C-alpha cells in the first residue's frame, strides 16, 4: 500500500466503547469431541455452501469466547494537593472495559487472542457461548510484536478449534469469521480470502504477511478465528481498513486482515511455556542478511540533497563480518556525520557513504520492516536479489540469507 496515495487508516479491531486502536501441529487440540452438527433434517433446503457454514458454526462456534479486558482508570499524581483533586478529576480517563474475541486451542483451557485485546488490562474474564457465567482468565505468554497472546482459564472448553495450514490457503477460497463485533456475542460472518499479501506495514510490522478477507470484521472481532470450509483455523482476525480515517468511527469496508495460523503455531509452544517473547527473539529466528540499515526518509532533506541520495531506500550503516551481506559484497559506512536528535537533544551518528538498498526481488523498500518481511517470506534455499545504489551507480546483488534458529 503506497503511503503517498493511501487515505485509508489501518484500525486494530480489538476494543469497543470508544477504545478503538487506529492504528504443535494440531496434537493438543485433537482429543476433544466437537459438538454434533445440525441434523440433516435441519439442513434440508439449504444450498451446500449454506449448509457448510451452518455446520461449521454449530460445531466450532462454542470454542470461541468473548474476552473482556478491564483497564484501570487514570489517577492523580501523588504530588497533587488534595484540594486540587476536584479540578483535575473531570479530565482523568475513567476505567474502561474492552471486548475482543479468542478461541480454545487445547483442552487445558488455553485461549488464543490478540495481544492488543488484553494489553494493559488489570483483570481479564471470558464468556462462553450459552453460558451466563464469567470466568477469570490470565495471560500465560505473549508475542507482542506479532500481536499474539495466550490466556488460560479454569472454564472447561466445549470444543477445541483445530489449527490448519495457512501455507495451503488459496485466494478465492471460503473464509468464516466468528467473534464478538461491537460486543454482540458469537457472531458468524462469511466471505472469501481476497489476497495473501505482504504486511502493509502499519499492522505489527514483524508479521511478514497477512490473509486479506472480505468476511465482515468489526471492532470486537480481534483475536477471533478465521476458518476454512473444513472448520480449521487459518488465521487470527486482527485488523480492518477504514475508509473514513475517523478515530472512533471505523466501519466495515470489505478489507480485513488475519495473522496466518502457521505463525501462531510457530510461537504457541513458547507462549504455553510462559514466555513473553521479545522482538529480538522473533527477529533472531528470521532469515537475515547481516546489515544494519537506516531509512533515507529519516534523514533531513538537506543531507539527502548534499549526498545526492535516491528518493527512497535503506542506507546501509554496518555490514557484519562474514555475514551473507559481506560475502555478497555489500558496503557499510566508513564516513559519519552527527545529527541533532530533537527528541533526546543528543547527537545521532549516521553513516553517509554506505550502499543504499533500493529494492529486494523487485519490491521497493521504504522501511526496514519492508526488507524484514520479504526475507521472512522466503523459503529455505531461496535467494534475494537486491537493487543497490552505490555512489550513483546501480548494482544487482544476489544474497543467500542466513536462516535463524
């Protein structure tokens, strides 16, 4: 998505009530017996596609939960005298209750959801379909940079949702979303997989690619499952595109995004083990070139003009010795300037004579995550062809990334 031409705003769809963010294999789950599908008599007169949706909703809908996050309100700083408290009280944010979705991934009560659904919550509870009770839940593990969190509850899972294989998903195939839009519990919507695309960049940049769907997704759907026609989870609903750009007034526009389930399966064991996975740990597993880069857009226009840099690209600051980038001949910086950082007031040392990576496999690069995501989508043994600007000359450099562990 071009940042120059996009008027759309990516909106995380976790919280309702004004709290809107604009912005394993299947072994553990296979021991549960799903509820029986509707009887054939109830399905008479339905088209095959309708009957399939009804069966999936009846069989696996009970495994989807409503997640309620209780966020603390703002309090006055301790140095404010008590007599001034009434003056400041109207401006303090009151406690909030956010709603999202989640689903059971095994019989021990583990629930997968989005990290932003529970971020900052001082208390979490979940509700099951057809059960008026609210069950306490707590965060066991999370991968914030991938917008994933694993909860646990003592409630008995009615059914565990099987995790599918998002690498086998095809554009045009059926997609079923189950969740709690606007807090309306246990809602089912359908559509198709509209595209499988690289992350546009504004949704959790370390998520390398997303499943795009036109199945209606709205605030409150975040963390809910996106299912295929077999009832297998192929993604975790996480974001929508709003055409309005109005904070607090997003609307369904036919473009929703889900995190592919294979990324979930990669990190589910770590979350079950109680890990709060850092961004560095995520990057350590990714294919890498061994370069440190700085987006040209971060440099002052005067500096870009002085060194006649291209309009866009990633300026190489450092190349690790012995790395794939070094073996391919990429050049880091040897001459540096110091720029004033208005935010910190400190100097920022920037290399100005390194290579500029313009493209990777024909894709323009504006930000470091553009390159990270492209590398993350490479298969074992695949190389990347870089278009490189070097002091006014254009080079083509082929690199074999180093695989992370």
